[in-house]
C-alpha cells in the first residue's frame, strides 16, 4: 500500500493524465491500469492511498512506487 500526501486537484490531474496518455481509469470503481499494473485508489484527508492488485513478477514494489510518485511531482 502506497500513501501520498497530495491535494484533490493534483489527484484528479494525475488520474486524467493516466487516462489520456498511459492507461485506463475507472472513477466509479476507483481503479486504474497502466500497462501491466492494475490497482485501486482512494483519496481522503489530503492522502491518496494506492493498492497494487496485479503487476509483472519482475517489477518490484519500489519500482512501481517510484513510477507512481512521478505523477505527483
């Protein structure tokens, strides 16, 4: 589980960017997929919580976290 301190606006911006360029976002299910990574997200109290449900076996959690955090820099 990854927790990122951010704003609601920044979260929406990142989700829109993912949906437009790199993957799929389902706001009703609060889920996303980027290439072979699938997960869920929730935002509340200034914290975005991300849970990775599926990933390539070669990709480490640290690698995925690093890539996800790039959307919030």
